[in-house]
């Protein structure tokens, strides 16, 4: 019996390491209703077609080049794989599926800020 399988049987906690070009992202829980820039209240039940989401990077694989743990990234949540870890939901995606990131590193910025 290998050390890994015996550790799983004994209930030991194992660290999750992302592989290749994969990124683990936590999407903040929706607070419900939100406001537009002009102050109009948008209810949580309002449907928005193909809306991109911001999330926080919690882990990256060894082939990820531009994204680092702690960055906020913009992506399409409908095209990603969901995983549940200890009761919390996370998304797993490829680095190429990330459209933008919010970071203090301003090499090629847009001039817009969160």
C-alpha cells in the first residue's frame, strides 16, 4: 500500500496542487441586488446574458505564465468546471480562458481600475 493511499484512509489532509496550465478560482458569493453606475437597483433575479465574472486566484499550475495566486481575474463562469472542496464551491479553468486580470503590475494596463 502506498503512502498516499494510507494517508487517505487515515483521514489525513492533503494539499491540492494545480497541474499544467490550470487555475483554481474562488468566485465571491453574490450579495444579491446590485446597483448600476447611475444608481438603478438591479435585483438578484435579473437575468443578464453572457455576463463575465471576477474571481480570486487561489492556485496555479506549473505551466501558468501570467497569473499569480492572489490576482483577481475576469472569466466566463458558464464555460468552467466546478468543484466542491470542504463544502465551498470553486472553479477550475485553463489560463487561456481568463480574459483579464486586476493587478498592481501595470505593464500593459487599460487605464481602468476596480
